[in-house]
C-alpha cells in the first residue's frame, strides 16, 4: 500500500484575550455614577425637606360666588340687555319682563285703598254724629230727671196740703198726673240714651272695620308694587354672565333659571387628606399653580378648615356601621383665600383645577 502524504496539523486554538477596560473610561463612568448619586441624594433630601415644610394636593378647584338668576313671577320676557360672558356690575339690568298687567294691578290696588280710606272718613263722621246725639240725649235725660224730681216734690207738698184741706182734690190729681208724666219722660230719655250708646258702639266698630279694610288695601297695594319690581331683574353682584338661557319673547315661570352671574372674587377649595391636616392652621401661607396658566403662581392664606369630611356632607353620606368596612383616607375641604385683588387675577372661574401647597413649618 503506497504511503500517503502527511496531513498538515490543525492550527492550535487561540487563547481568549483578557478585556482590560480603559482606565480613563472607567474614571468617567465612576464620576458620572457618583454625580448621579449625589444629584439623586440632593433631590431626595430636597423633596424630604419640602414635605416637612409644605403640604399639598392636586384635589383642589377654584370656587366663586354664583348668583342664580331666576324669575319670581310668571310673565313674558320683554328685553335681555346682556350677553353670554359679559361683565356686569351690581344693580345692572339683566332681564326686563312685561309689566303691563302688574301696573294695572297697582292702579287697581291704589283705587281700592282710596275707597277704603273714604269709608273710614264716612264711618268716623257717623260715629261723631252718634256721639253728638247721645250727648244730646244725656242732656235731655238730665233735664227730664230734674223735672221729674220737681214733680215728685210738688206732689208731696200737694198731698200734705190736701190732708189739711188747703187745696182741692183736683189740684192733687193734677200733681199726681204731672209726676207720672215726668217719670215716663225720664224713662223714655234713659231708653233713648241706651239706644244711642248702642249706635255709638256700632259706628265705632264700623270705623275699626273700615280701618282694617284700609290696612288690607294697603297690604294689597304693597304686594302689587313688590310684584311690579319682580319684573325688573338686576344683578346683585359684580361678575360675568354665564349659562344664559333666556331670550326676548320667552314665557318664564316662577323659579325658572334664566342665567348665572359669577363673581370675580375666587378662592380655592382644596381637599386635603385627613392625614395632612395635623399642622394646618388658619392664616398660614399658601401658594397655588393653576393648570390653565402654567406660569402663574397665586399666593394666599388658609381661611378655614371644614368641620367634617366632604363625604359626610355629600348627598348620600357613608353608613360605616352596616356591612363590611374598608378604611379609606378621607378628604377634608380647606378654604384658601387669595391675596391678589379680584381685578388683577386673570380669567379664573369656579371648577378650574389648581395645585395648592400650604406652608406648615419654618
């Protein structure tokens, strides 16, 4: 068998080279990690210190005084001189209702009042006449009484004279008759006085009734005038018109909402967790950022803290004594008033989101 040529030996495997990092690069990495650690510690310490001095929440919104404008009477709308989002002043006309029927009611009430006042004058005149007649009857009764007394004296004297035979029987009969007649006249005068005094009481009662009618007519006139003022609806505060839903020609009902006037004065209602309120006190400094104006920082102070959580005063407060119970951290509203004058604040309105913080420590 022929000899085969020698095969070349396979190459020896190369040994892996050991990685040796660049010393300069290693220093840069260490410096970057060290700087990042220092920055992280710095910001962590800053955040910790900030949390020790300030408490904040993002569950906060702006609030304002809102005048709900509605009608107090049923009437047709005559004019609406304001527009949506228009700035109005207190006392400015918002809605004018048709007041013709109301003016007629005022005139009718005025006529009723004058008629009632005339009835009072008439009743008072009748009372004075009755009092005068009663006084005259009293005078007549006094005169009849004196006459009757004189007749009785004359009768007594005549009876004595008759017993002595100084006068005739005819004279005694005449004296008796005169005495009886004068007593009858006195009795009639007394009865007339009673009748006239009753008439005085009647006319006095008529005067009181007429005066009561005057008071009633005056009350109806005041009511008619008051309802006439309801036809003119004005703004009770400075602010801006919102949600206007009335137009000329509409027929409105009592209590129907027509628009709202939002005041320029706004404040913050911040719903802090109950665990954040340990150091919150009225008068503390507060700052807030408005979502609508990222570069704007509002300054103010804590005005008050609500006595109770927001859930407790909701439409359906929780009943924790029934069923299973899961403890949830409650939110308590805190009112923060702003130090800036209302005119210097941008276009802010209720419901806008803010992020307030309260300084609770130095």
